[in-house]
């Protein structure tokens, strides 16, 4: 797994054995240069010029943050672009699907306030994380959710496909 970068607005929640169970990204994250995209080869730079309209590789390193390790099934990329910036039409190929023990999930707080209680898949409670609007958490293992304010809205993103029933999707503890 890629090294976990310590910077303002990013937190990793770990189990006692050192494995990462969740990654929190706060709405005020702004250290794009700490998570640079790979732009080291001439081939990568040529692709950048073709796909993004000749953006300078150094500017790309300061405006695009690859927040998650490449081997994870859900990828988070943060963008900080000026008006007029364009990403040309494209789609992403499925090459090799990771095999992970749990389906990863992202919770993004849109409004209000919510609490994510982070657990290992063995049921050990590790930490409670309060999310404000714009904050998100990528969960690799167990969790529960509490809504703390009236009208709290969230977006939930998780790996598919969804099983035939809720019982086939979850392990409760």
C-alpha cells in the first residue's frame, strides 16, 4: 500500500495491528502538492498534454491530489481548478479488480452534521469521527452512522454490484 501522508485535513484511522480502517478528508484540505499524480515519464507528460489541453505538469501536481493508494477499489482524487480548465471526454477501463475482504464505502456530508463510528471488521470500536459539510470518510471495514442535526444530508458511495438483499450485503455486530 502507498505511504500514508500526514497533512492538515487528512486523517487515517488504524486498527491495533496497523492496518488502515478508514481515511478522513476534511472540507478544508488544501495540500494538493502532498498527493501528486504520477507525471515522471515523458509518456505520462504527453498523456497529460493530450487529455488536459497542455496543462503544465508542475501545475497539475499542485491542483490534483491522488488521495488513495492505487491498489484500493475506490479512488479519491481532489481537484482544484480555475475557470476554463477542461478535462476532455473519456471513460475508465476495468483492468484488474482488487480482491478485498469488505466492500469499501464513502460517506460525504452535504449539510448538517453526522458522526461515523469506525470499527474493525472484528467489531472493535476505534474512533468516532464527526463530519461537517464537505467532509468525507472512506471506510474499509465496519461503521455505524449517527445523524446529529435536523436536515442532515449525506451522499453514500460504495462498491457494487449490490447483492440481492440487505442481509447478503452486511455483517452486523
